[in-house]
C-alpha cells in the first residue's frame, strides 16, 4: 500500500523545469477543465434542462409544448456553440437560417432530430401566440419526451465525447481555425 502512494507521488512530480512566468509556453502546465464543451455550450445545456423541467409542470398544453420546444432549441444552440464556425463569406453570413437548418451541417448525426424539431416550429409559434388547441396534451407529452432524449444525447455528445472542430474548406484549400 505504501508503495502505491510512493509511485503516485513520483508520477505527480514533474521531470522537467518548473514553469516560469518568463519562460516559453511549452513549460506551462495546461489547466484541466471539468467538461470538454465550452462554457457557453454548458450554459445553454443548463438552460435547456431548466426549461424542460419547467415544461413538465406547466398546466396548459400550449405552454408545455412551447417551453419544451424552446428547450430543444437551446440544446441545438449548445451544439452550435460547441462546434459551429462563422460562415466564411459575407454573402453567406447575411442569409438568416434557423438552428434546425444549420444543425445537420455541424452535427450530421443529429439530422433526424433537427427534422423532428423543425417540423414542430410552426406549432410552437401557434402555441406561443395563444391559439386555442395549437398543441394537445398528447403533443406536449410527446415533445417533452423527445426533448428529454435529445438533451441527454447532446449532453453525452458534448460533455463526455468531445469532437474537435474540423477546419473549414474553401474551394480546395483548408482554412485553419484561429481559435
């Protein structure tokens, strides 16, 4: 047992020079983060989780549906915050696209989820507008279940299995990531 502690202590001790404030960047030890996703993505996931929790306790189906759909949108935004890159040209940046349209380009594995939630966007708009019967109890319950599964999948994908962003392609040449 004592040898285990000694071996662990030897592994913790650095073999190279101590980091210095004026030395090269290579001698600075990286700070480990608890999560692999950027803080903005983690914040969006937390907001999505809170929205989903709120949707489960709301009374009217319209409110439940709209709130659950918003949670799905925040979950998609977390993926875009973690993996997305700005469009390379001003012309492409000028075009406004929904998160459900961009998500399959950034995370192809979420294409079916994107189609599912995109199909419910008009219903969410009607529900938010207060149109009577825009969403039934069954619609709201089904959406809450789907959003819960989508949120768990994205949390697992972003927090436990990070994917490094791929360089953008412009023509035949790669554009290196500046960040």
